C-alpha cells in the first residue's frame, strides 16, 4: 500500500488545502500577520503585492523589507514590508511566509 500511495499520490489532505491564498490577521502588526498560503516564493510575492494593493490602492511604493522574529512564536520569522502610499502615508505590513519557505527548503534539500 505504501508503494501505491507513493506512486499515485496520497489522499491525505494538507492542513493548508482548505485555506485561502492569504488568511489570518490583517497584516498591520506582528501579532496579527497575514499568512501566505502557497508553495512558491514567486507566487507569495504576487499575493503580497495584491494584498497591499487592496489596502493601499494601486499607487504605493515598496520600501525597506525586514525579516523579524514573530512576537507570538520565536521559532517563526515574519516578513515586514514598509510601503509608502501615493498621498505620502507610510505603513508597515507583516506576513508569515512559513509555508513557501518550508517548501523552498525541502526542494533545496536543506530541511
């Protein structure tokens, strides 16, 4: 049975399968990060850009980005992205990239 499931794929569902592409918090603080649910860092970047555009409108500029420790889980890292809107307002958004990072680590053989 193990051979068959490896050959044809397992019917076991991932914990992420029923989640939307971005879920969780509003992304406005490290305590409520938006969780990115995809397996590709490229797709994660596109999802993040869309998330910020929904909040700030189309005319925003990406500023400095940091990787910081999550205040709720020191084993997780968050991506903090500073943006400036067209009216000059500065905002910071926090994203949990655990899933795309873990997939990238598995693919590179580093996990």
